[in-house]
C-alpha cells in the first residue's frame, strides 16, 4: 500500500506556516522572517518514504490585496482549497480574524479532512491554551485541533504521523528523489530576498523582486548572477548603500546560506536594476513567476 496527498497550509501572515513546512520536511526550503508577506509563492515541499509521498504546500499569508502582486498571492491560496487532500488551517494565540471572511466560510464548510493548528504554544500557559482549544472547537467543529510549537519542534513528529494516517492511498506525484517542485534558481532568489527582508526597513523589502540570470554549476563551485529589481531609483540607492556597503552585506549573508543549501562553494554577483511599478504589471509578474494559474 502506498499513500500520497497534498497537505495544504493556510493562515494569516506570520503564524508560522513556513516554519512548520521546514519542520515537517526537516530542511529549510521556505524563507522565514518576522515580516508579513515573506512568502509570495506557493512552495511544494516533498516528504518521501517507500510507503508514502506527502506534498506539503506552503502558501502566502492571507491579506487584502493592494495591487496585482497581492492578487496573485491570494490566487495561490485559493488554489490550495481546491486540491487539498488534507487542509491545515494555522493560527496562533487569539488569532481569530481571518483577513478573508469568504475564505473562512469555505474552510468551515470544507469536506476535506481539516486540521486546526494552534502554533507558538510555548508563548502561552495551559489555561490560555485550553481556552483557545474551546474557542476553535466551537468555531470549527469539523476540525481536529493540534497545539504545536513549530519553532521548538513540539508535537511535530506526532502531527506528521497523523497526516500520514489521513492521506489517501495513491501513487507518488513526483519522483522520489525530488525535494520540491521549484528549480534551483528559485531558491537562490528566495535566499537573497530573505536577506533583503532582514536588512532593510519600511517599504524597501516589499518593493523588491529577485531574478537569477545565470546559474553555472562547475565541479567545485557554482557561479551565480542575480538581479535585484526595485520600483524606484531612490530604492536602488538604498539597496546598494554607501560605497556599496549594504548590498555587500546582503551578498555575503546570501552566499553563506547558499553554500549550506547547495553544499558547494558559491560565487555570487549581485546587481540592482529599476523596474518601475512591477508589482502592478501583469507582464512583469508573469516574468517573475506569478499569475501561474
């Protein structure tokens, strides 16, 4: 008997969806920062075993769209309701307000096996946790409720075993030696974008997209050339920094992470270009891998 299925994780920004994905997979595939909208794409992470293949789907946090990029991000969230074999709705303490009432109504009425995860329970006491569980039992009577701490790896193995129990029988969707549906360049872009999220403030990280123009793998080194796209000339100056100091920090941090991820020496060439209003351009969004319905 072989089991396989899509386990799709949805929830508000910053509840820990990417941390849970990485914890379940046992490897960092999704970038993690404390800032909202860190995840922009739907990322499929694969857990492979002789007897099963779990396709874990990490999605952007649920937001009210402000431009076409946000609309594309929410399209990917809505897709997860359609192809889920197990749906995980993830919350944290007193996270009672889903940003999309229509979407929450769909969750309440779904026929798909539903797991309600209360994350970050290491931050609350037992009485608060019990009140949370009571609240969600009342709100989502169709859900199994699992308290976890993805960061502290509490209840993760037990959750994984339960997911394996729930998924249906079926063949593998992807080759068993594959870890994700995304190509290598995608992870280069995401690692660089994570460092920008961590090193810059205000609007700068949200105005940035990264594309990798070349990825040349040699026996002992990978030579990478990536472009950081910004929306305005003033943002380009901030990204580069005084005498190139800011972008040098981003490049060094990204290179160190890439060497761990690819297990090979990395040469990284970073450039910054202005691409005006790319977040509102359907053509540019498609170029960057969004709007892939």
